[in-house]
C-alpha cells in the first residue's frame, strides 16, 4: 500500500475519531446544561461549538499528516476577514442565546419576588434588546467601523419614520404603559367596546385576546390605552341582571316578588351575600310604589330587574337562573341585561 493511501486512511480515521468524540462530548454537555436555567437555543449552540471545535482539531491534524505545515494552516485561519467573519457569526449566535436566557430568567425566575407578570415580560424584552445592542457594537469594533455613521443613519431614519408611523408609535407607548402600570395581566378576562376575552399576551404593539368564539383578537394597545376597559376578573364575584317583563294581571306584589327571589336563591352557585335584589325598572311616566320595590310601572306592562351575584367566571349560572325563572314564570319574558 502506498504512503499516500496510508495518509488518506489515517486522515479519514482522524476525522471520524474527532467527530465521534465531538458528538459524545456534545451529548454530555447538553444533558448537563438542560438541568440549568440556560435557554435551549444557547445549549444547542454550545453543543454545536463543541463538535465544530473537535472537527477543526481533527482537520488540522489531518492536514498536518498530509504534509501541510502548521504555519500555512494558522496563517490562513488568522486572516482578518475570515477571523472577523467567524467572530461576528459567533457573537450574533451567542447574543441570541444569552438574550433568550435572560428573558427566560426575567419571566420565570423573578416570579419568586412577586413581580407583576407584565413587568417581568418587559424586563425580559429590555434585557434581550440590551444584549443584542452590545453585540452590534462589538461587531462594529471588530470590523474597525465607527459608530458615528450608523448612528447618523439611524437618526435620519428615525426622524422620517416618526411622521410615517405615528399610529405604530402610539401603540408602542401605550404598550409600555400597559406593561409597566399593569391595569390587567395575562389570564385576566377583559371587556372593550368591541370584544370580551381572556388576555393571552401583552406585546408592545398589541394585546392578544381569546374571545368567546375561540378566535384570537389582536387589539392595538392605543385602543386599550384611550378607551374604557372593564377587568372582569379583578374581583372574585360579579353581578348579573335579568329583566322580567309580564302583564300587570300576572303580577302580585308580595307573592310574585317572593316567588322570584326564592327561585333565584335556589339556583346552585348564586351567592346569598349580597342578597339577590328585585326592582321595578324606571320608565318614563312611572308612578306609585309597592312594598320592597322601587318606582312604578307604565301601562299594563311591568318590567322587573333581578340582580344577583355569582363567582367570577361562573357565567353558566346565569343560564341555570334563566331556566329556573322560566319554570317559575311561564308567561313572563326574560332577558339578560348588561350595565343595569
């Protein structure tokens, strides 16, 4: 067998050994780091770097076996363009991994300090931006580029975009307010002028709601900042109102009132404290009064407002109440009302 064939075989064996050792060390490293707080992106990146390092070592050994001098090898590796390109790629990848790890720490680990989830999300995103900014400046220094020119370009672009993207900037400012002030948090059920849903995420530009139909509504933060928003989960109980409309001849003050109140109190889940309340709705031209009932009625139609309290999130109780009232008042018209 010729010397050249032997060198090729030895080179291939060397590369295979380097690859095998690299894969084994990567497995050990990844297995150990998964028990830490490091983000999976950074863990996998470090594992790849271990394999690449062993392959580089194996390549250098293989080239040396084939008669290529180490001076020539290191001279090629030390070229400024190649060195800066490799370093820039590593900085970017490491910055992404470190930024994601800091976001993970901010949104999970800091929970022990009872910091609002909105604040934790904001801190995590700030950490990510800071890390990426430092990486950008570091890369500029590697290529001997002054930050003056990029800063000037960014300033010109910023001034131009300020006029073009006014609505976007409003949403960003509103998003910062929502994250810092925290009028609602992820998991809360809120109501806007158009939507009612559970908050899934509060981002800088918009807030994601999961509405009753199961769809996701993306609401611009400027709307939540300027309009009225009702947080339906900040308290442990909520009030429901059912309007009852009946003919005058079907209404007997004491008997009907007692029948309605007893019926609603027997519905499973209805809170007895505060007690359910029954009132005549105020109408134009109303007159008179009855015991325990406020205001009068118009014509031969009587409309009652039944108010009762239920635990937050137990909206199905209202349906049970409607069914119970339908049985107790077969000739009355029932409707669920808001804001009464």
